[in-house]
C-alpha cells in the first residue's frame, strides 16, 4: 500500500510513520506544512528509507494537494494535520478554523476528485481515515460515564469545535459523495517526541530545570491517557481493517487527574535524577497552581470496547509502564528537545540556522 499521511511531522503522525516503515512493507508519503509543531527530526529513524517521501504542503492549498495525489497515487489517506493545542486555540482561534475546518474541506475535495478518477478496484479499496479527538464530546458529568461512538457532540473549546466541524464534514462526504471514510476519536496521547508545550513533556522539562510546574485550577481534571505507540498501532489497524462509514473510539483505560500525572512524573524523577537543581528539595515542591483555563472540561473517558471487539486492538502499555518509558525517553533525548526549546529545529528548516 501507499499511504499518504497528513501532519506526519507532528507528534502522533511521526509515530504512525515510524510504526509503518518499521513494521510493514508499505510506502508512506508525509504531507506536512511544517508549522511550529512539525519537526522532521522526529523522523530521523526512518527518513532515509526508500519507502518514505516528504512533501512540504499546506492542506489549504488545493493545487498542491492535487499535484501530490496525482504524482504518488496513494491507496489511502490518514489525515492527522491539524492545529492541536487547546491553549493556542483560545488565544488565536483563526488558525484552527483555517487548518482544521477549511483545510479538511480542501483535502476532502481534492481527494474526492482523485478518487472519482480511480479504476474501479482501486476506487473500492480506497480509504480516507480522519483522525480526531475525544474532546469533540465535551465534558462527562457522571464519574462512571464513558464516551461511546454514539455520544453526541458538545465541544467546549475553539480547538474541539474545529475538530467536531471536520468530523462532520468527513462523514458528510461519505453520505453525499460516497467517499469511503472512517473516523477515529482518541483520548489524550503521551510519549516520545511530544512537543514540550503539552502537559507531560512540559512538566518533565520544567522539573529537571528547577522551574515551576504550573497546574491549572485544582488539578482535578481527568484525562484518559494513551501511549502514542499504542495509538499508532490502532490507527494502522483501522486504516487497513476498519469498516467504511464506521467510527472507532480509541482509549487507554487510564483515567488520571492532572495533578496525579504531575506527581507521578515527580516521583519518577526522584528515582532517575536524584541530583536536583540548586534549591530544589523535592520535585513536587515545584508544583504551582495557576488560574484555570477558560471552559476547561473536567473529565474525559473513552469506551474503547468497539475497536477491541471488532478489530482486536488493545493497548500494550499501562499508564505506569508508558509514563516510565516517556520520562526515560526525555532524559535520554536532550538532543531532540533541546533543539525544540532553542528553536533551532525550525530555524534550520527555514535556512536561517547555522
Ligand atoms: P501536532 O500538533 O503534534 O502535529 C500536527 C502536525 O500537522 C504538525 O506536523 C504540523 O506541521 C501539521 N500541520 C498543521 N497545520 C497544517 C496544514 N495547514 N497543512 C499541513 N500540515 C499541517 O498534533 P498531534 O498531537 O500529532 O495530533 C495529530 C492529530 O491527532 C490531530 O488531528 C489531533 O486533533 C488528533 N488528536 C490528538 C491527540 C493528542 O493527544 N495529541 C488526541 C486525539 C486526537
């Protein structure tokens, strides 16, 4: 198979590409605009493989999308390109509407034109897999409630509203035009190569630098954490074995309050890096409660029984094993995150670095 992956230089997209190149015979075309969140250094392990191709393209650029589709003739699309950080969507929603809504629409139209012209066998087996989030469902009220594929949409932030819009567009392109689409909605991911603005890498890097660990509100917001490599395996299963028109929820069965996540990171650092920065007695002393994010959802939790039952996928990592691997990865990969923090990963890309 030739699989075109949008957003392949991002956190999850790069995990999907590493998974496919390392574990299958398929070819991957990585189509990415390379925003601040796109980092080709996350693909160093696989980027010299002859089955890997990269195209720097914005999903809002119809002519470029048409060119790439016609040149590579992919058998499937995995659409991950998005603006993905909730805090940024609150400060500046425009980019979220542009990429997540207009970009998804532009991609759907380009793919529809390409798909219409395919010969019947290739047309029948073609897949458009849209990767979305559990945040489209909004908040869970009861402590035992879970998001299922039938839960109605109630997005709370500009990010989740823009992802909800894109999910609706994708499903309507199947219903109206017959484009063979599949949607997945996943819970919070964590693991290697996560951009250090997100909770888990931010806490690890701040702690080892002796900086405050900012926790929103009372820290009791609950998220269902999934190790990114488990997500990558689930996505590959869905694009190769999933049923057209279906939605699959993907989750880790690992509900944790944010404050619990931060305290776990602190205790792992006590074990791995007992020599603390000057003036720090315990990493936990760095925890600082800050004003809550506006509209902050309190609890997300996924019922992933459908993908388990129908496609035989289950996560391999528990939160305890995954967070241990993640903390160790950050401690051993300063080269990667150091270049993100000092900006050189993107300056070099633009030809401005040394
Ligand atoms: P990310 O922010 O790490 O990566 C996004 C990638 O998309 C980057 O490489 C960026 O350069 C690229 N991109 C952004 N705008 C683009 C555009 N206009 N054209 C082409 N490329 C563009 O995001 P992520 O965490 O890897 O998330 C990937 C997808 O998975 C997103 O659609 C997100 O909504 C969804 N998702 C994320 C999580 C999570 O916990 N991170 C959970 C569930 C679902």
